C-alpha cells in the first residue's frame, strides 16, 4: 500500500533522474547542436526547399531531446 510519503519519493526520484539526464554531456551536446543548427538556419535565411528541410530536421532533433527528458524514468 502506498502512502503519501512513498508517492512523493517516486516523484522526486523521477525529478533527480531527469536532472541528471539534462546535465549529461550527451544530452547537452545534442541539444546545443540542434539549437545552433536552428539558429544558423534562421540567421542565414530560409531561401529554398532544402533550407526548410534542414530547419525541420533540426527542430525534430530538438523536440526528440526534450521528449526524451520528459519521458525519463528513474533508473
């Protein structure tokens, strides 16, 4: 049977797990790369269909990183 304290421990454990994943070099590197890619596409302009595809790819990469953290389970 779960008590209020047990449920709180599960939630705080998930929070620590997410924080640890956000602070990992892999997640930080990928997220930084996708944000830089998006920024460069916006800075240099979107002039062709290929530019739109690059922006879409970079945005999908960033979204995947965010969803990975949102769905992180405790280890």
